[in-house]
């Protein structure tokens, strides 16, 4: 059964290792016969969550920027894969900001049941 797969590349650096991981996941999903799409956060305007919790009532963030369109794609996907660089032993800030802004999904009827992360940590020393 074909699934709708959303791959979200969270690195802001072009041609990054995380981007390569996202592309590999996308290619694998497509080769397996799934409908797959990649979204990159590079070049997107995504503001910080203000914690107003209006999204819990309206099921959409009141801040009008690129996060709303990405969150809608997340809501409709069967599978979500995040590709992120690891900065100071944690996901990158752009990914965390997007996840905070996707808080409207908590009370919505979202489709996804499978979540994957592909991460890359460069280790100096």
C-alpha cells in the first residue's frame, strides 16, 4: 500500500550532510512505491511560537508564515521523516522551532503514525 511520505530537511546549509540524508530517504521512499515529497527549511520564514495556545482551539497557528503550510503537509502525511544536523547534542534550532509551531497538530485529526529522524553529528576532537 502506497503511503504519503513527507521528508523535512531542517539544515539551513545547502548541500549539507543532513540534506544528503533527506535526499536518500526520499529516494528510498520513492523506490518503494510511495508518494514522497521533500520540504527544506532553508529559505523559509518560521517565527518562534509565542505560547498563546490559540492553535489548540483553532487548529492553526495565528502567526502567518511558512510554518503553517509545512504543518498542513505534516497533518496530511502518513509518514514524516526529519533530517537534522546535531548541534550541541540536540536537533538544530530550526527543527525545534518548526515542531513548536506544529502544536496545532496535537488536537487535530492528523494522518501520520510513523515518524523517523535521520541525523548527522560531526564530532570534532
